[in-house]
C-alpha cells in the first residue's frame, strides 16, 4: 500500500534533514523547523526551543561532526514521522560512535509547507558517552575533552547542565516494566497489562487511534520487540505486530513508575 499524498509530503520534509546535515548546510537545516520549534536531543535533556536555540544546537553537535543515518524504516502516523535507525557520528578527532536511536518528528503546515515543530531523539546518553570514552581510545577521550568547552561556548553553563539532565532516565527499571507489559500483552493477559498501566492511560494503536486496554491487548497478541531505548521518562522499542514492523513509545508517569501512555507507529506500506 502506497503512502497517501500527505504522508508523502511529511516524509519528504523529514528526509530533507539528513541531506542538510550531510551537506553541513546550516541554513537549510534550520529552515526545516517552525519558528517556535523544539529540538529534544536526547529526550531527557533540556529542550532547545526557538530558532536561535536550534542554531546553537547545530553549532554544537552537528557542525563539528560527520553524521551518517543508517535507517531501518520510516513510519508515518497522523502528522508525525518516526525513523528507526542507527546514527554514526565521526567527531573531529576521528572517533566514531554508532548509536541506536528512534527519531520522532512532529510537523505542522506553515505557509503552505510542512515544518518540524518538535524533534524528539530517543537515544541513551550514558551508553553513548561510555562508547566514546572506552571504545574509541585516545581519539574518544580527546573528543570528550573538546565537547565540554564547545557546549559552554555555544550554550553557556546552563546549556551544559541542561544536557546533563539526560543522564537521568527510567533506565533499566523502565525497560523491565516495558518487557513485562509487552510479554503480558503478547500472552493476552489483560489483567497483568491493566496492572502495569496508570489510571486513564492513553493507548494509541496505531498512532492517532485511541484504543481500550482490552483492544490494545487483543491487537498485540504474539507481538515481538527488540532495541529498547530508555530516554527521559520514555522507553521506545522496535516492534513487530501481525507482520507489520513499527516503533512503540511507552511513557511513564512523572509521579509514579506506572505507564501512562503508549503510542505505536506501524508501517503503513505493508
């Protein structure tokens, strides 16, 4: 099944991002975003909001590096595009890290074209830093030493502390809870699924289509999953459901360890 014209336009707007990154075209990349857009990269860090902040983000994390997108699949749901991928970043010292990631782009129509209003990059900050410092030798240590001053120069001390907020996430406990949830759903154990959810949890399957706990459990029978990523208060996962591949975002309540929202994007072309 082919994408509808709106989905094609949304995907085209998103695919312009890696092209601009590869070309190191700052103006083209920043122009993809709405004036009041938010870049949350990684999820859990302090967001970069507005054109000036997004320009500083580019100067800090994109301009000095070579960035390649190794994309497994693209998913479109509503006015959002989700990319299931790995990103390979080669830093100025030659150190290279390969990071598993789920990217979500939310878009809006602005002056007759589609603009990104929120970019949420789900990847694990601590795992990336560990890879950089322990697996890339002196080049990685040198890159780490350079990043701190670059961050402060472009974003100030507050920006550095805002980035460090990404260290905190639902972590292993969140991944374990999601594994329990998916296992219960795959086994059609509605009672166990309900016990893991917060009261009034919002469930969307596929994205944009609200479903009840019973319907969610029935539709996720025999679901398979891998590539769990804990970023902020969200665990994302690559999933396979009834032969369709997708990405699930599982959000945890701020005041408890229970799950208060699940959104699953599925491949509309299958």
